[in-house]
């Protein structure tokens, strides 16, 4: 606890994944007050042409009540 799942277009490099994980870990430990060893982070590249079908409709539109930040598109 907690587990963070990030879905993105497949354009991030390994270095960007590492920087993202570091930044998210720092933020979560600060805000949640947990040890960094209990945080898990997954990244899932999604092709742009599949974004609406695999992410936007089921996870953003279909689960609006769980979002703490919404996109502007």
C-alpha cells in the first residue's frame, strides 16, 4: 500500500520511467506518510489509437467518481 498504475503513450524512455518513479515515490511518502518500501508503481504503455477504448472510456469516463484529477480533453 499504495499501488500506483500509470498508463501512457509508449514514448517514455527508461530514464523517464526511473525519474517518474522517483518523483512519485517522494510525493507519496511525503503526503501519505508511508515508507517508500511499501509503494509499488506500474507503468503500462498504451498505443494512442487504443487510448479511448482501453483507458479513456472504461477508466476515466466510466469511473469518474474515483478520479482526483480529470483531463481537459
